[in-house]
C-alpha cells in the first residue's frame, strides 16, 4: 500500500513539473481592435498569439453588428497553427445572423495541404505556407510577395501601398489595407460585402 502511495506521489509530482515546464515555455501576446464604420464603433476583434517552444498558435475572434435596412451580425473565429515558420493547420468559421457562411479547414499532411469548406468541396496546395492573414497583425510583410488567405484558401499577392502600408487584392474584388507602427498592425482598412470598415488597434 505504501509503495502504491509513493508511486502516486511520484506520478503527480512529475505531472506537476511537466505542467510548470509547459507554462514557463509558453509566451502569449494579445491584441485587440475596435471595428469602426463611419467613425462609430460597431464591434471588437481579439487576437492571441501563443508561442510554446517551436509551436505558434493564433486565435482570432470577432463580433460585428451592422444596421442598414436590416440588422446584420457577423461572427468570426479563426485558429492557425505553425511549427517554426511552417503552417500546419488553419481553421476559419464565420456566421451571418447565426447562419454558417464559412467553415474552412486547411491541414498539412506531410506533403501538401488538404482543404475543405462548408460544402465539403476539396482542393490542395502543394507549396509550403509561411505567412497567413493571421500573421499580418503581428508581422509587417517586408519583402513578402504572397500570403495565404484562410477565407479563400489560396495564396494572394500582397503589395506595398505606401509607407508601412500594404494591400491585399482579394479574389472577390475587395481590397484590404494593413498599416504598421513599430512592427505591429495598427490599422486595417477592409472592404467587405456589407460595408467599408476600419480595425483600429486599442493601445490601452
């Protein structure tokens, strides 16, 4: 009985040390943005970047409410996982007034990326993905020609559009501009299917 008790204490101690080690190796950075339309706040965006050893995870969540002739509520949730500079997985989930509009999965299988959407349509990308739109909030895309779009599940050209300002020309005809201060994205100007919006970094 004493031997079992000692063994239990040893196992619990090892698990505790493992948990402490994991927590000490993890580093989290959070950003929040106010979503503005016509200089009025209509929503918020929260992004976390968590680094643990050579793994990096991005968590993106937003909720935006627009009122035209009808009320529109858009909810986004995104998760992107990297090992080193190599993307392993990307997920994007979006609802419009509670109805699923986007449910995308992109996963590296060791040779290429398998991709599916809410209609279970499938496609692949064979090139390695090193930068996605999730990265753009934390990394200024200096000398980067393409980024991966979690929404469109394809590589999109990114072009310089001024001093520390860059443009994504999206496949649906919309454009998104990213501006940077001290290497962090401080402003996003986004054309959407519903309105032209600004994401303004909250500095407090």
